C-alpha cells in the first residue's frame, strides 16, 4: 500500500464509524412521547440523522404534522441531548472492520480526525464509550465551527485541527453533507454503502463507495496517491 505519510483522513461519525441510530431512536422516542406524539420508526431515524439533534427532532415531529417554534425546539433539543447522553452507547455498535482499518491507516502514516454534525462533547463521549477515541488526533463537532457540514468550513477546520493540509486529505462519510463539504474544499470523498442517507450512496457524487472497512486502506491509498 502506498504510504500515507502527510495525509489526513476525516471521518463522519454517526452512520459512518458507528451505528448510533438505535440510541438516537431511543432518545427521540422519549422526547416525542413527552409531547404526546407517536414514536418515530428506527428506519425514519436512519434517514433523518446527519444534520444534528435539532434537525432530527424537527423531522421526527414533522412526520406527525407537528411544527415547533424555535423556543420549543431549544427546549426539546436540550432534553434530547440529556436523554441521549445518559446512556450514549447502550445500543450503538462500531461497524465491522472499523478498528482494523483505522489501525492500518495509521500504520501507513495517515493522521485521522472526526468531522461530525454531532456536538463535540457528545462525539468525544461516544468515541470513548465504543473504544475508538485513541485513533483520532482531533474531533470537530458542529458546535466547534461557525458553519457546519455541508459547508466546507467544517471540513477544513477538522483537517487543520489535526494539523493536516486540505490538499492531502480525504473525507470518509455516508451522506450528501459529507460529499458537499469535501467537494467544496476540493478534497476527495468516499462513502460507506451502509450509512444513514435517504438517497442511495452511489447517487450522491462521491469519488467512490465501499461496502466493508477492509476495503478502505487500499482505497484511501489510491485516492491520496500523489499525481
């Protein structure tokens, strides 16, 4: 495998590294029930994840024809975060092959970071809980930047936080937000085939889609090979 020294690889978190939908679903059901609303389905949550807790609540409520004002959303988001954080990895699991792929990428010289629309504190808590925190030089959540994904500012901030150069970087994600942020920063992007998106990954404009993490080290080497 081509050496990845000097390269930085940014990962989305929810749906990309960890199957967090079951715990996000747990927290959302709790919040909706307190408002007298029926539960969202797990399938809905898998489609809605990607733009943060507030958007998850908006979309989960809209399924039932309910639209909250900003003040109410502030309250519900705070409750959601508390419910979620109380047992953040009770039902969440790391996707197969992730740890081995991260070790392989690091052994080849790459620096790794996380670029996620999850709050930074929750991201760090989750990564610790599932045993992945040691792999990452930086974790940059939505609250750490002025403009989150799909804006390129978020991606650029994550790469720089890991002391990397955007010109020698790669985004690994699962959604259009990841594709848009990386492409706008002139960086290549690859998607997992099994993440959270309501549009087929192959249709989102990524440079490649992979089906198992065993494939990522070789794919990253090809994407980041010097011209």
